[in-house]
C-alpha cells in the first residue's frame, strides 16, 4: 500500500515538473497583478490589456515556432529573423502602398521571398555545412542592409484597410454579439479539449502506457478549462476574438501535429538527438536541416505580414531584437541548447512568458534597460537549468 502511495506521489511530482513553466507563468502573472493593483496602475487582467498581450506577442509566437524546429535539429539557431521581418515588411510596403498591387498577390510574393531566404540559409548550413551562427549572422546584416535600401531610410504607410482587416479585426464583426459568440466558442473548445484528453488517456491505458493518476489528471484538466473560460470572458468583454489569435491557433496546431504525429517530426528529433545515428538509420539529415530553415524563412515572412498590419507601417527599425525574443522563448519553453528536445507548446508558453514580463514591467513603468536585464537573466537561468539537468542525466 505504501509503495502504491509513493508511486502516486512520484507521478504527481513528475506532472508538476513537466508543467513547471506553466505554473511559473501563473505565479508571475499573479505577482504582477498584485504589484500593479498595489501601485494603482490598473490591472493586468483588464480585458483590453489581455487582448493587447495577444496582439503584441503574436510575432514572437510565430517566430518561436519556426525557431524551435531549427533548435531541435542539432541546436541550430537563426539570427537573421528580425532582418527578414524588416525586409519582407519593406517589400510588402512597396508593393501594397507605393505600387498599389493587389494585396493577395503582394502577400504571395512576400511569402515566396521569405521561403527563398530560408532556402538560401538552408543551402549553406545543410549542404555546405557552414555553422548556422555564421550563416545567419551574415544574413542578419545582409538582409537588414537590403531592407534599408528598399525603404531608402523612410517609413512606408498607411497600408490598405482591406489588408489590415485580415490581421487586426475581431470576430464577430458586431460588438454587441462579441461576448455571447466568444463564450459559445470558448465552451465548444472546452468540450473538445475534454473529449480529446479523455480519448488520449483511454488510448494510452489500452496500449499499456503509464498515465497520470486520476486526481492529477482531473486537476490539470480543470486548470486548463478554467484558463480557457477566463480567457474567453476577457476577450468577450473587450471586442471579441482577435483574428490574429485564430491565425496563431492554426499555426500552433499545424506545427504541433507535424512535430508529434509525422515522420518528418520524429526524424527531426532523431537528428537533434544524434545526427550520426539518424544518418545511419537512413534519415536524410541534410534535407531535414534545409527544410527547417525554409520553414523558418516562411514563418518569418508571416510574422512580417502580421507586424506591418499591427503597426500599419513598414519601418527601417522593424524587427530589431526579434531573433532574441524568439530564441529566448524557445529556451525558456524547455528546448535544449544541444538539440533534440523541445515542444511547440513549450515554445508558445515561453513566448507568452516573455510577453507577460514585457507587459507587466511596462505597466509598472520599469525602465526599458531594466526590462532587458530581467529578460536576459531569465534566459540565462533557463539555459543553466537545461545544461545542469543534462550533466545530471549523464
């Protein structure tokens, strides 16, 4: 009996360990809320601020998802994503604003430019085997310079209203229906989530896999449902569901499926775990690395289209520091600096964690230099924990 209780306790502790970042995120949000209320700066959970957090960090989530696939493959990174965002945004401004080309054709051209840049990086990294740090550092300078040439040092604005509508609008269109529609969608998502985790648990039990105790399972499900309902309430109390949130959900769901349910995803993890072993097993490691950077270029272009819509301009300073936010989100979210470890969900939580730090410190009026200091320390701590855990495992 004692052994059974000890086993249950270990399972519960393991569950808390696996969800430690999510718990830390909740704790940080609560602490910020207490500090913000105590200083009379309003509330972090004000409906409008909650919507702003989503909009402000949409680009980080998109870039972090792409960066994760690079990091999984042998710990590679891409330092050029901020410059790609600037360049693609500049091209979008020239096409849509200056030349008044159709927004759909312009969007397609921008995405193709991002894919081409990703292929350029992927060729040198995967086939010529130049270190990713060097290739993407060169890309960071190269594409920032090209962007400045395209913009000629000027900011291009405003963008066509029909283009802005796709990234800055809300559903439903009528403000009066916002709360009711948002809550209905939220409850449907909650029901779908509960059905999915129950089916997954039953499937694991049938196959003989170890699962969390029922109490821990129910507790985790209740927390997720409570967060979904609270988020839906806050969004509904403002303007409804941001269209950009739908785009984020589609991207996160698609790349989670690729990482967890496809042969390509499993091979990418194998590449990061041990490239030589993966190659001996018949995995085309060069092609995988190449595709990881093509994907990064594509998602950087998507992030660029989101950013120019949010700011309603293409500026020479766009994208500054974006690569650091994306890399930081991945490592804070549990990705390993050695490759082979990391999840899309973890990268998203890491991006939200960074966004909450930015938002909370901004509301409190903390100097921007101190904000960078705190973010740097958080990133260092995340990497130190990863390195120490790897040494302990050895």
